[in-house]
C-alpha cells in the first residue's frame, strides 16, 4: 500500500514538473517567435526611426513608435491615477471599517467586476461614457484617452483592491494593538503603521493592475478613437500599442515591413509585461517574507 502511494506521489511530482517545464518552453517559444519576426523589421528600417519616429502611417511606410507610446501613456496614467487611490481606500474600508455583511457583499461585487468581459466594458464606454465626456468638455468626439483610461481603471480596480486587502489582513495583529495602545487613533494606525507594513503587497497589486492596463486591447480599441497621433492632452483621441496590433494585424500583408513592424511592437509589449510581472513577483515574495 505504501509502495503504491509512493509511486503515485512520484508520478504526480514528475507530472507537475513536466507541466512546469512545458509552460516555460511555451513562453520561451512565444517570445522567440515574436523576437525573430520583430527583428526582421529592423533589417530594412532604422531602430532610431522606429523608436523616435513621430508618425505611424502604415500605407506610407512610416512606422514611428512615439504616437503609440504617447497614446498608451495617456490611457495608462489616467487609469492608474483613478484606480490606485480608489482601490487602496476601498481595500482599507473593507479590511478595517466594513461590517461583516457589507464586507462580504463588497467582495462579491469586486469579484464580479473582475469577471466582466473586455467587450462589455468597451460597449459601456462607447454608448454610456463617451457621450457625457463629449458634452462635458465640448469635444467633437467622446472617444478619447480619458474615456479609455476611466474604463481601464475599472479593469485594474479589482486586482488592486484584492491584493491590498489581503496584504492588510496579513499584517500581524500586534502592529495594530501596539499602535492603539500608544494612543494613536485608528486612522493614524492605518496610515502610519498598517499601510506601510503592507506596502510590498500593495505595490505588487499596483504592478499587476498596471500590467492589466498596459496589456488590454479590445476595450481601448473600441473607445479611444484609434488616432495614431501625438496627443497633447487626455481629451484627444489616441491609439495604444495593443490596439495597433489588433486593428492592423488582420489586414496586413504577410512578410511585409508593416507585418514585421507589428511584431516589433509585440517585442516592446513583451518586455514591458516581463518587467511588470517580475517586479510584482519580487514584491509578492518580499511581502511573504515579511509576514513570516
């Protein structure tokens, strides 16, 4: 009997090891495929012209990266400005102030929010949010970076709230008790003791939310106007890196410069995603060490 159990454990261990190696191989193969195709673009197009080019006009053979980077910047910074403070404050309320019934209800709502498909958020932004923004700022179109940033904030919000609340709940109860015993108010205890102690976990949640914002495609494709211009304000239509790939890959001629230019954008996105997830994992690990 013991031999059968040991055999099962050995088989399961080998199976899980094989699955882990397979995942690494698949990710490496994906990056290799993107890198090989993206590098072909630079055999006939200058790296500096790509990275510092100010025009993306594929029909004219102009593949400047700056307009897409600026569009991604505007959408991302708006989403971060909205989602981070709001997410942290909501998490603090859930962890420290909310009654048990309200806490359970809010957790369910946040979980439902994280499950809303991108296309649904895109339709909400397109048919509900864009109109008020157009009228509020007297614009020709409500499809702007502001519209996209607001909707992306809702996408990042559940991740930030969940990670922040978990980090706050993971704090040693002695931190709170000691602070209150020294005469600090509950608010002072939260912001001067509990939040700093949970900061690695909070930062990990922010990084994961940031990764979701940067990598989102369908929502920004629907509600940002898809104008590859160097936007000077968030009230302008923009086009992000991900939306460019989604909008143009379906109709591009294979093995053309345009085709390989989209893979070059993919390399940039892959690097951003890798850095973001690496930093998030670093702070998650740091948070776990602090708890132990």
